């Protein structure tokens, strides 16, 4: 497959690789900073003698959201990186596997945080307003 845009703009290939690396770094930073921040808040709440159950529930929810946001950036990095390297069937297959795994992790975290599947949110909200 001829990559016309890369022929017209010779530096585009390298630029996309750097952009991909930058997006990946942001994703990793979000996860790491989220872990540090949520752990600090959790320990602070414990020091203030808040309920362990309540503090732990907030901690898991906040940390899970940080992981979800970081995963979104990592998926975006994979997509940009795949475009940068070239679209072979092997690259597309690898991208597909990575996206499926990270999407599964996102769904699992979403269920863990909210206690229900993401598509049940509007249904549950409707049920709570009709009671």
C-alpha cells in the first residue's frame, strides 16, 4: 500500500512517532500520578479518622478512574503509533489485539467502579427517578 501522505511530507513519519510517544507518556503519567494522588488522599482521610469502608470505596473509585483515563491515552498512542509505522496486516492485527485488551480492561474497571455495565447507567438513572 502506497503511503502518499508520507511521500509528500517526509518528516510526518518521525513526527507521528514522537506524537505517539508523547501521548503514551501522558497516559503513563496519568496512571502514576493518579496512583500517588489517590493514595495520598486515602491516607489523609484515614488520618482524619474517616470510615475505612467509605475511604476505601472512594480510593478504589478515584484510582480506577485514573487508570481508565490513562488507558484511553495508551489506546490513542497505539493508534497513532500504528499509523506512523505503516499499515501492514500484522500491525493492524497487533493494534486490534491491544485495543481489545485495553477496552476489556476499561469495561472491567468501569464495572468495578460503578457496580454495573456502562450501558446500564441511563437505565438505572431512569429507574431511580421514577421511584
